C-alpha cells in the first residue's frame, strides 16, 4: 500500500474523537435525570464512563500493537480465540453495529435542525446527509481523511465554545457537585448501572482506530497513542459539557427530554443564540457520521478477505477504498432511517457490542505470558495493562449483569442475532472445507 493511501496519526485521533462524540452526550442526560437527581452521581456517571473507556483504550493499544491489522475485534478475537468468535463480533459490527449509530446520528442531526426550522423533513435530511458523506468517502482516502480532520476540529471548537460560554454565564443553577448523603446509595443502585450502560454507549468509539490499524502509518506507535489521547480528550469534554448542561437548565426541564443540548443553548445564549447553536450542534454530528462511514466498512473488508461468500466486500478501487463495503453499510443505515428501527436495533446490539469488548480484554490475560508489544518491565505492564484491564472487566461485568437482568428482552434479541451469525459462519466454513 502506498504512503498516500495510509492514514496518519492526526486522522486516527480525529476518528476516535468523532466516533465517540455522537448522539449520546447530547441526548442521554435527560433520561438519566429522570431517575437520578443527585448532581455528584450524575457527573460520576460520565467520569466513570471515561475511566472505563480509557482502561479499555490502554488494553486495546497493546492488543492492536500485537495484531496490527484492520478489523478491530474481528481481527483480535479471531486470533486470540477462534475464527468463529471473531466472525460473530464482525457480524454484529457489520450488520448493525455501525449502521444503527449512523442512522441515529443522522436522525438526531435532522431533529436538532427541525427544532430550529420546523419545516425541515427529518427523514429526507437524514438520508441526504448519509448519502453526501458516503460519496465523500467513496473515492479518495486523502480527501476523506482531510474532511474527517476538519469536521472533528470544528466539532471540538464548537463544544469548547459552548463549555466556556456555559461556565461564564451569569444566569445559572446553583449546583452542589460534592457527594451528598444519598450519593453512595445512588451510585451502587441498579438504576445507576442502567444509566452507566447508556453512558458507555455515549463513550463507544474509543476503540475506533483499531478498525483501520492496517491502514495506519506506523500502527504499533500511532494506534495506542490515538486511542489514549482521543479517549482522554473526549472524557474531559464530556464531564465539562454535562456540568454545563446541569448548570444552565433546571433538572425538571430536561427530564425525559432528548434535545438537552438545544434546551441548554437556549438558556445560555437566548432564543436566537440558541437557534444558532442548535444548527451548529446538528452539524457536529456530521463528524460522527463520517467517522463511522469511514471505519465501519473496514470490518466488512477484513471479513471479506477470510469468509467465503463475503469476498466481494474486500474488493477495493485504485485508491484502496472498499467501495462495496461502504455502499452496503450506508444502504443499511438509510433503511434503518426510513423504517425508524434504529433505536430498537441499537438497544439489542448494545449488549452484544459490550460483550465482545469484554471478551477482547479477557483475551489479553489469556495471552499475558506473551511478550508485550509496548512495555518492557513488569511494573509497566501492571500499571498500563493489568490494572486497567481489571478495572475495565469489573465495570463491564457490572453493566452486562444489570443489562441482562433489567433489559432481558433486548439482551436476548442480541444473543439471537449472534445465533444467526453463527449459523452463517458454520455454513460458510462447511462449504469452504467441502470445496477444498
């Protein structure tokens, strides 16, 4: 692969940031407030989400340095466990793992726009944005990378401006950010765990660069750096942004509301200023859509190289762009937008996606006796691999347990999707062996 068709460090960081900052941070606080009124606990949700993501990023940096091919969990789990396990993770990512968040981000974009311009046709705008960004990424990796970096820079700039304006605003709510008598009971409750389930969805994307590591320049060095720097940046932005939301709006006015960012903007900037910020917030989501359209098809491409019947997904144009994989993912996202099934799909895939990141981190411990790709001493390996891995597994166990117990229907549907994927892999593997 030529140097010009490689992805640089700056683009890799922008992919992590853009993939993480999507619909969740602008929409989920209202649902958390409906069940939790303690300010310290609400902020702890977002801080703990960052700790979990950073722990995962540290472990993925090591695993990615050992297995520097594109495909993320598909690549890692195929090598650490069995090709069938890798295929199942790829099946979830390729079928709905990226298409559903693309659809959700596109619809959130159009919803924010319709809040400013009521005449906007939300479905039409969502489909148009998906098509436009798809076209941008279809032909040239350099231009697509430039577009991604630019949109991510603008996204971070707008969020920073929003945060600063919210902090210096004279008209605000009086917040007690210190622990209260009820904080400990709230944090160890099932409701907190369920809220954390959706916070981790807002943080999902911290592993984004692992999906395109095969196209990264110097992946052994740049993949861990991109994952860690991107995750740290987003954690800081998330905690500050939610502090501003809570500071600017009475809790009762955002309870069970999706458009938290728009409501907060109206309080901070006034009605007209809020309209402008609503428009800017909607365009922030273009960066998330772009990131997922860029990295999601790399999973299909990796699967196409190894799975009989999916080989057409591995075909690329002269610029190494997996055209069929990109078109297929975008087509599925558009179908989800038109049928309005993306929220339902996302609910039952969240359990499966968390399960595979869980298995990936466990895989590090199963192969822990192998020589480290990044660290030379035992103390380094404990501080940067063992401890973060245990932290990640502790919280993921908690989240998966409550997810299975309190959201059994969605979790079982996710497992049903895995069964369909396994049957596909089994038939494909059988046919491959039969024809050898």
